[in-house]
C-alpha cells in the first residue's frame, strides 16, 4: 500500500503515520525528518536546507524529490510506504507521479487530514507551552511565529494539492480535529473503502434489481443502456475491450469444433 498523508503542520500526520506503520507494516517516509537528519549530519543537502527550514519556507522541489526517490528505492520501502510531508507543491506531486510510473508503482490513496486552522494554532500553542513548562526540548521550528509562516506556506503551496488529488480520484478526507483514535479509525475506513472500490461489485448487489424486474417494475435495458448506467468508479476500472477479448468465452459452434480437430 502506498499512501500520502496531506495536511498542514500540526494536523497529526506523524502520529497517524505511526499508527499506519504499526497496523500495515508500511514505512513512514517523512521528508521533514530526512531533512532534519541531513541538517544534523551537515551534509550538502542539510546545509542547503537549514536556513530555509529555519524560516518556515519550503526547500526547493528538486532537493526533496531527489531524497524521496532515493528513499523509495530502498528495500524496506518495497512493501509499501506512507509519505508524510511530501509532496508539498504541485511540481513535487507531478514528479512523484513520474517517479512511481518509472518504478511501475501506483498510489493507493491520499488521505487529507482536514483541520480548523484557528483551533489548530490554539492546540499547537498550548502544546508548545506545556512542553516548555515541563522543560522538554522543542523542535527548532516549534514556535508560534514560525508556525504561522509554515501555515502560510501550506495554504499557498500545498493546499492546491487537494484539488490535484481530487481530480485524480485519489483523495479521501477525514476529520483531523477528532480525537487521535477516531482519526485513525476514519483513515482505516477510508482505506477499506478504496479497496472495496477496486473489487468487482458483489453478486448480491444485483438482487434488488432482479426482484424489481420480476415484479415488473423495470424493463429490460439494452446493452448500451446497461453500460452507461454503471457506477462511474467501476466503469473507469473496467479493462478496455481489446484487453478483455483474450479471456472471452471460447468458441463452441460446429465451425470451432472443426477448427480444433484440424489443429
Ligand atoms: P515537517 O516536519 O514535514 O513539517 O517539515 C519541516 C520543514 O522541512 C518544512 O517546514 C520545510 O522547510 C521542510 N520540508 C519538509 N518536507 C518538505 C517538502 N516536501 N518540500 C519542501 N520542504 C519540505
């Protein structure tokens, strides 16, 4: 399974990613963590990212795209991964599409953690105050002023990705303001929903129509009508006719029997 967690800083992406790691055995790929590690190690990428991160701005697209590409090629990412904090811009999302296609991979879903910004700011400010009171170490970007800048960057550069993934039919939105276990449950439901969409409709679903037909409430539809009235989500997943043909019913007529005898 390959997922993206989308949401502003402080929405709980990291917490939910950890839950998904435990539940599905995926790896969490957090570009923020990767960049912080690079900064600590003083690598060229770290040196390039340090000041940008300290200002609450976004690191250039090509830098994050290259670290993500290297990371998804690692053996532990083969089982699947959760992208946390990436993509953050439309060019990053397009680069991810190309990268996945190149590796023959596809995304399963994009989970948007929808939050109320005012409540989110209050929540983060009180968390920072509590941590400070307990004498705990804060992350360098855990300060209210920087948070406002990071939120502004999210609104301007990352929020358009909601529409991007909606257009691609990948977006699942959950209420990020709910208690943590409830958000985790919503995410699980959203994911089981996407699996259900990929499965063919169960035969039992046809029953109400069969009953109605027997009762004379609906007439027989033409083949074209049946095709066009299907659920669009299922129609989109139908293989094109050319690909289905090899699995089509075998020929059974006298002509076919004669041909088989000759082979
Ligand atoms: P995060 O821990 O995800 O909030 O990221 C911390 C900081 O790392 C961000 O404020 C950005 O400066 C930088 N960063 C993380 N991910 C990205 C990304 N995908 N694109 C650009 N900058 C990023």
